[in-house]
C-alpha cells in the first residue's frame, strides 16, 4: 500500500486555529463513564484474596 504525502500543504490562518481552540466546550462534551464495580481494582482485590484464602483452606485441610 503506497502512502500519499502532501509536500506543499496550505497554511491554516491563525484566526481559524483560534476559532477552533475552544477547549472548555470540548471538556463539557466529554462524559466520563462510571466505573462498573466488577471492573474496579477493589473487586479484583477482594476476589483475588478470597480465591487465595479458599485455596489455602482447601489445601491445608
């Protein structure tokens, strides 16, 4: 697959760059997804410790 390179790119005016630099609007539109409990580190820490404890109880009995 051959890549297309543009050697003589046009210059973007500074006014157009400043017009698109509204970072507050971008941050308002970004919504952080809530972390599901089973995807959190607390769940996996608890599940891991329970698995280790169960293994020790079974192997020592």
